């Protein structure tokens, strides 16, 4: 299962109903095509193809534009959107893990720490920009919003006058974290850096078998 930018989970191209999956694979292999071209290639009627094209475009997987320079009846040419292209297999986690392992072999654990630290510097800058000028509770809410956008399925709640809980129900870097626990260490460090007026600790941890990563954010008292 893949997750779209809207947060809805959807099937991969090969898990879709046969004709829609075939249309997506055809556009991936051949590039932009008209409905008639797809119908001839797939051996079905153009009306049947168009019914599936309407559904695929509604879901954001394809787009169309007028065909330029065509003779006779005006037609449209269809192509994959970035969302449609994302339905095809990717090997990002494997690639990331191979880079981490290569960095460890080349630079050792200390070099790997420098890489994660540099990544935190970049993330901290982006997070601070979003959180700047907000009151403490609003900054906690904004942090949860950022993490939710990044795929962590995050939400927050107020525990008492000075304590908040940040829950993450999905580990967006799970495969990396399994191979390199440093990733989790630097995520906690990131929260501590963007909320310097609070004590931040991790109370539950998906890598330890918990259902969530839960962070306790306690505002420091004067």
C-alpha cells in the first residue's frame, strides 16, 4: 500500500483493477497516449477506456491536455501525474540504507553522527521557520502538524498545565531506524532543539514494540 499526498492510502499500479492497472502501466511504458491509442493497444473499446480514464483522473493519477496538430475530430492526450508515477515500485528505503552503511564503512560511527547532525541542522531551520512567533502550545501543535505532513501520523494532546504529549502512530523512517538506531536518537534531539523551553523525552517507542512513539513535552518552569 502507498500513501498519497492527501494522506489516503491507495493501491499500487499492479494491485488496481485490471484495466486501470493496465492503463497506468501502458502510460508508464509508452508515455502520453490518446484514448483511441490505448484502446487499440489493450484490445478494448475506446468508450471502455474513457470510463477508466475518468476514474483515474478523478483520483489524481493521470491528467489530459488537447492533442496538438491532430487531424479530424479533436482528441486529448493522457499522461501520468506525479501521483500516478509514484504508484510504481520505488527502492528509496533500500537506497537510504545502502548509503548509511557505505557512510559507516567510509567514515565510521563518528562520521555517521556528523551526517545525522547536519540533517538535523537543516530540519531545525525548517521547523523553526514554521514555529516562529507562536505561543508554546501553538508551537507544539505546529510541530505535530509538521510531523503529520512528513508521514508520521502525528497528533498532540495537553496532559496538564505544563505537559503535552506528541504521539506518532507511524514511523516514516522505520527501515532506516531498524538498521541504524542513531536515527531515533537524532529525532529526539531535533525536538529538544526546536523546543528549548521544554524538557522533551520519549515515553514510548515503536522500535521497542510499542504502538506509538510518544514524546513527553514538559515546559520548563521559571
